[in-house]
C-alpha cells in the first residue's frame, strides 16, 4: 500500500504530497508585499515561481497546471517532482555526510550566482547601497519592535540599531565598490536548510523568494548569509563557517569578514522578527525570537571595525605585539617601517633627513591614508609605529572617526636596558627590521608625549594573558582576502 497523501502549509501556500509528485496551491492573500488575491494574480505568481526556481532546480519544477471543473479552470497549481524528506540538508547536518554535502551546496550556489542576472549600477545602488541597507535595517527593527513587548528583545533592538548605524556610516566606499563590481544579483532570497535537498547527482535548492524582486536582488554575500544564519540557528557553527569558506573558494568572492557579519546579523534579525510576530499571533507556536536576536547582536558586535594603535619606543616589542594581534584577530598590520621603505625615506635612502619632522610627518600621513582606505572598506587595521607624538595620535583618531571605527590604543613598555639589548641583538640585514639603534631608545623616550589613553602592556614579561582591550570574538576573518593599498 502506498503512503497516504500529506498536506503541508506555508505562510503563502498549501502543498499536497502524493506519490512522487507535489502540488502547490497559492493562498488567496493580499499583503503589503504580496498580491495573490484573485485567480489571475495567483496564476501569475505560480508562473513566476516556476520560472525563477527553474534556475536552481530545473528538473523539480515541472510547470503550472489547472484545477478544473466541467472544463472550467478554477485554480492554478504548481506541479513539482517530490523531494525525499530524508535528503533535506537540515536532516543531514548531524550525519557523516554533513561536511561533504555543505561543500556541494556551496559549489552549487556559487555556480548559480555566477550565471545570475547582474543588477545595473543604478538599480544595484538603490537595492544594496548604504541608504538601501539603512532602510532595510530600520524596517526590520521597526517590525521587531511592533511584534513584541519583551523587554529583552526591545533592549537588543536598541543595540542593533546603534551598531548597524555605526557600521553603515563608515562603509559607503565598500558598498559602492560592491555595486560597481557586479556583486548585486538576482539571487534566491530565502536560502534555508530545509529547502535544500542533497541528491546523489547534486543539490536541488527550492522555494526562492518569488513575489518581490527587490528582496531577492541583493549582494551575493547577503544571499548566502541566509543559509549561514540558518546553519548557526540549527546549532552548526562549524558548518556555517565551512559553507561560507567554500562559497568564497568556489565563487572567488572577495569581502572583509565584517561585511559577512553584517549580512548574517540582518538575516538573523529578519528571522527574529518573523518568529516574534508568529508568537504574538499564536502564543502556542514555537520559536525563540530572543536567541535569534542575540545571534544578530553577536554578529554585529563582531562586525565592528577597529583601528588598533600599537606604539612604544624602539625595542619595546611593539612590532611583535602588533603582528600577534594581526594573526590572532585577523586584522591587517601596517607598520611605519614598511611605509618608510615604500616611500624611499629610510636613512639608507636620504641620510639624516629620514628623521626630520617633515619626513616623519610624510610617513605617518601615508600610514594613515592606507589605514583609512582599509577601514572604510570594512577591514580592521593594526598600526605599528612609535606613536610618541600626541598630534599624530590625534590624526589617527580623526581617521577612525571618519571611518566609524573603534580605536584601541596600546603602548608597549619595557625597561630601557631591555629595549637597548633587544635592538643590539637583532641580526644585521633582518628583513623588515627597524633602523633604530640602541642610542635611539633614550632619545625617543625623552621626546615622547604623555599617552594617558593607552592601555600599557609590560613587554618585559610574557604578554600572554594581559588584557589588550580586544575581544576574541571574530569569526572567519583570517581566511578573508584583504586588499592592502600600496603607494602609487
């Protein structure tokens, strides 16, 4: 005996499952974003859904048929090949195939995006530029607040509003570059693990967002962020990270980790809003809006762009500490010694003029120019320099302010005799080594302006365990490709 037919309901349709066929009937709904109120509108919706979903699952969506009575067409119905429930991605996440199928899905989505329609620059800016993302965050936060009276959710909403506004305020250059480079495309719009089926001959991704082109045409990173968020929601942070890494590999996609966090946060906010609304409509319905809002908040905190000043006199260990912070947190490290070499302003190039005030100012100006470019493109930066001049530190804070980045200031401290010994012990010709001499230690220490804002790190002892004012909460950024600007 064959299994009895099953009926499943979504918020906009009913689906009848019988044998190896699925029949989908649209509900007669009209909302602010959806019009399925009459038969003609539902027929158009069915035809549109088949056409759009055929991009990702052409052998699943068979077409649109009609429910008829005495030869009269009464209702359109989408006819689909029935997918096996046990092959849903959501059903495979705890099994031995999980890592392999996630990689297959990433390859499939990357190939889909590569062939998807690219939004024209003006449309891309209207849909995915700074102003568009501000509106989207504002709308989603308003929706969350309207759907709940829970003080925890309302408090989270306030922090989400502040953090998202801060991030977007400084990232106009990054988002404009994404739109110019064709990263805004007609995607899926609602990637969820339960709608992905992992078959022997490859994934089938169903149920794209068909009723609103503007919600579906987004930055490709925002498109994949839905599935990243969903994998995390289902308790699989490792697979979420692997999926995004795989997508970057297959799609040759370049972005700062902070932008991934922003988009995952927005997708978690959408899910929190919908969950809160459903619970308000029916308190018996499951779903934890608070945990989803907390997921959004966690990602927005990680998205915060930072400018870290690591200073101290020569031999104080500042370059070692700067490199360690860059490695541990995935930040780009820029050093004054590197800039000085790039500009041809070392003592070996121009002699005693190398350390005249005008020359030093040129080095710091270029260091900060490079930093501002990276910060505005969503990349956190560590600046390795002495920072003994208070005026230079003020300029650095101004750069961070323009880029809406948080400043962390760290001064390395060690006894002068330790600094002199370290400098004297450096092998001659070491790549990247400072030109400082042991005699420079006392000279620069005497010239150093007070730096009360800095966290002092004693590098005369092991720095492990000493607080640096940075939270180790960054996710995925080490493997993100960074663009470092060189002179010229």
